[in-house]
């Protein structure tokens, strides 16, 4: 008596671009906003008065290689 087991085949499901695109755009905008606050929020391009944002992301700036002093 032979035992034959068939392994189920898995077929990849294609995700339409119109379902991915809004999430990709949102992720990209959030990344641009984060890069702005970490890399450029100080001095002449400052959106907020004072150095509060700069001090909040200060260690992140150095970790990512942005000079700030």
C-alpha cells in the first residue's frame, strides 16, 4: 500500500496597483515630513518658533548624519 500525499500548490495573489498607490503616497509623504523635521527644522526654514523641535530630534539628527552645530 503506497501512501501518496499531495502538497498543496500556492499561487501568488496579485495586488492591484490602485490598492497600493494610496498607501505608498501616504508613506512617502510621512517620510518626507519626518526628514524635514529631522533634517531642516531650524533657522530660516523653521515652521515653529524657537528651538523646541530641533532639541526634540537632536539625537536623531546626529544618528542620521545631519550636522547641526
